[in-house]
C-alpha cells in the first residue's frame, strides 16, 4: 500500500471565524484543526483573540503549525493586514476558508435596517473583502488556490430569519461569480451549505427534545457536528478537488432532499417494512 501523505502538505491556509463562541468545537475551529492535521500551516483568524488562541492550542497539542490573528473581516484594512500576515509568516497563500457568519431574526416587516446591514456585512461583504486581498498573493505565491465559502441550507430554502436566508443565498451567488471570474487564475471557489449542525453557536438555543427533532428530520437520522463541515472543507481545499469549482455542497444528512409531506410517508414506510 502506498504511503499516505497529508492532503494539505506544504500549503498555507487562512481560516476566518476560527474560534468557537462557547465550549466545544465550531465549524471554523474544526476546519483550522483539520487543515493543520493534514499538513497546512494555518493562520487562525477571529474577532476575539482569546477564541483564536484556544484553537491554536488544539493545533499545537497535535504538533501542527499555526498562529493567530485578530481581525474584523468586515473591515478592509483588517482583511489586508490578515493576508499580509499569512504571507509574511509562511511565504505563500493557498487556501482561504470564509467561515464567519451571524443571524438576526425577523421578516422584512420586523428587521431593523441596522440589523439587516450588519448581517449582510458579516456574511457577505466579509467574503468580498477577504477574497479581494487573498486572490493576488494566491496567484503570485502559489499559482492559484482554493477559496471555500460557508453558506447554509438556509440559502437554499426558507428559514426563520429573512436576513440570514438572504445573506446565505447571496454567498451562493457570490461563489458562482467568483468561480467564473477567477478560474483562469487557477483559483477554485466553492461553497459548503451546512445543515442543522450542533455547534457552540446553536447550543444555547437547544434542548434534548429539539436536538432529537432536528436529527430525525433527516434521512440519515444522525446529528451533524463541526467535524462534518471541516471534512468537506478539507476535500475542497485539497488537490483531490482540483477539477471542482463553483459547486454548492450541502452537508446536511440529506435534509434538503425531503419535505415534511413526503418524508413523513417515506419514514412511515420504513417503519412499517417487515424485518428480514
């Protein structure tokens, strides 16, 4: 059997939103750890430096190479300095994982203008700014690269937050445009649409009953974790996905495949089927 090499060996990655908002492991934290585990040198970026430091500690415990950077990715100067730091510290840039995201609830009748603008800035504008500064050094130092944008299944179907749904749909459109615009630069741009993943961000709103309901709503009937999102990001960041660009990859246990009306019938048929 041939020797297995780390999938991101020799690559440099920036992961934004790489800290967790509470105890446990969120999507950005898991992605930063997994990238480092697979050989990448990782710039761990978060608006809260103490959160980034927690992720850095996990990486160093496993013998990985990383460093932290504090940035507000809705600010152009912070994004520029973030990219410059990655190149200065590690000599190149290959991967950008745009993992920052927030939500504010409300319909168009309810949401305030300030909340609407804030969600759009954090969830969409941040990707524009980080990518604007990351793409030139990707081309210059690595001859291309991979950008991974985190959307949501809320960008594919209605959600309880109109601002969140709209912003995550915009991330999908932005991903497609960027993939077309920068393919000639050998830069692949793809999008992950996480489903009902259990992370520190949603944990305060969850109880056991709601977690069970969310799990059972999916065809696989299992609960997703941040590591599921990180595994998808690893694939898209790696050379295994060298011919993949502009895709939207739902990581949702099949939730977007079904509707309540059809899936209740499917599930009941499964329960009623005689065992072998």
